[in-house]
């Protein structure tokens, strides 16, 4: 392979790594800053705030005596509080022997239980706060769909012009009344498959019938990172015009072909900004939750449907956006816990678990689809990392909180030797899980 052929591939890898580092460092900074600021407010002093591990690239001391540093390995970070022997907050026995009572109060291990527990819990809580804030911002930025549903901007399609116009308020499509956005979204399986459909709209105050395009064309509106469509080279905006030589005009036809494929190769004819591309891809098995709390097998290629137009939008209030942000975080937590449970019980594939390679690929994929998608992914990942850190495993924040609950219950902290043994076991478990996740990334991408 010649050097010039390697340049696009190298550029994609560099872009993926850069997106991954930006996403990860943002989340790590917020997490560790939560520990730091709540610790400081509760009287616990921090000696080091490090973004990354390994050789220090840059550092400075602030007025509180904390050394802020940027290290060479960007896959983590830590706050080393006074009295800690390492980044995992293990107790420095030698240092403690020389501390006065006032100095002891400034350490993590000498502070009151409420201060220690608050400082530990703050990291994951700040991750959740970051996610909610991002969802709030995205909701306010994008706005809410105007009612009645109004055509805002048409998405480019490979065929024709229509009577439907920007600014038309849609009342009915092919005999189906449209009261709001949810009613529109429920139409994809009820519309007759035809190149054009009759629309009843309000235009200039008058109710009229006009001809418009099929509402749900087989168009790529969003690509699931690491999905079959993304890895086959489909792009946002592509319109699939044929499958295995048979013309299609509806997303439902694409969905049917994929779901009945049983994983065989599909040859797609794709319209891309006026050009025709031929792409072959293989649908992948997806285990998805059902109404009974279990999972069903489906075949997917990883594309999302949408209308053939962008609806007009209106301003969303902060309170409504906040409720939406909180519900998004709650939903991510619920889905993640459900997925982990079903992986452990063997109900679904371990490919549900994503390791560092998968996260890096997803970061690059989301960044390539636009800033809003990338920022959304940061919020999603921040929620997942916050949840992971609350797992009751020694070394993680959740493990420390279990120790604090034990101390509050029995009136004394765990024995130092027992504490160190449990921390070692937790560290081995985390390292083993990371190795498994890394191998899982490789195996599931084959």
C-alpha cells in the first residue's frame, strides 16, 4: 500500500483518538473537580489535582497549595488529598504520625465521616450534573417542535419537486390526522407506500390539499457508531434507493429487508448528493428489551429514520429542559443497569459491554456526525462513568461509600489491613474487567 493511500486512514484514526481524548478528559475533569471542590469546601485539603497519569507535562500551584498538573497519559485522573499515600486515597501511615489534630482534620482520613462521604460521592454526582446540564443546553439550543406541526426545511431527496411548501401546517397525511409530533412519529407503519402522498395543510390561513413526498424515505438521518451501516461507509444524508436490485421508496421497506435478512449480505444502491454509490453491508444481531423485561433478537444495520423535512421549532423553557435532562439521565442509568444484569445472566451478548476501543470509535463516529451529536455522547458517557464509579467495588467511589456506610453502622472504620486487602482485590477486579472489555471490543468488531 502506498503512502498516499494511508493518509485518509491515518486521518480517521487521529480524529478518533482526538475525539476520544477530548470526551474523556472533559468527563474526568468534571468528576475529579467534584471530589476536589466538595473536599475543599468541607475542610479537606488537596495536594495534587492531576488530569492524566505518568510524566507531568505542565503544573502550577494555586493559592490553596494544590498542585494542578497535566500528565502525559490522558486516560484518567485523580485528586491526591492531604494524608493520602497514592491516587487511590490509601492512608500514608508515616505522615500521619507527625500531624497535629488540626492538620489531621485537613486530611481525607482524619476528616469527619460526613466530609469524607460527601467528597467521595461528589465525583459521580458531578458527572450526572454535567450530563443534565448538557441535555438542558441541547434542548434549549434545538428548541421544541412547533404545534401545529409546521414544515421548516426540506431534506434533499433524489426525486422531484412537490406542492408541499415550507411554512405549511400539516393537519393530515393520507387520511391520518396529525395532532402533534407523536402522532406524526406513529405513522411510519400505517402510510401507503407510494412516491407521493396527499397532505391536508393550512397555508396562508386556508385549509388546502397538496401533493407531497413519502413522509419516511429510506434516508440515513443518524448512524449508530460501530454499527454495520457506519462501518460499511454509509453517511448521514444518504438515501437508499434499492436493495439487492429492487427499488424502495420507504424506510419501512429498508427495515423489512434488514429484519428478514437473518444476517446475510445486502447490496444497497445509495443516492449521495446527486451521485450513485453501491455499498454492501451485513446486518448484525441486536438484543433489545421487550415489554416483559427480557430481550428479543433483531437484525439491525444501525440507521435511524426521520421525516423528509425539519419541523419548525420554538423556544423551550429552562424548567421543561431541566425535566427532560433529568429524565434522559435517569433513562440511561436504568437501561445501563438492565443491560449489565442481562449480560451477567447470559440473556444478551457480552457485546453490550464496550471497552476503551469501542468508546474511542464511538467518540470519533459521534464527532464526525456533528458537534451536537458529539456533545450528546459526552453527556451519555458522563452518566455511564458516574454510574460505574458508584458500583460497590473497592477502589471505585462506590466501594469507598460502602466503607463509609460500614463505619457509620458499627462506629469505626474498617481495619487498615482488611481495607488494603479489599482495595487490592478491587484493583485486580477492575484490571481484569478492563482486559475483558478490551478483548470484547476486538471480538465484537470481527
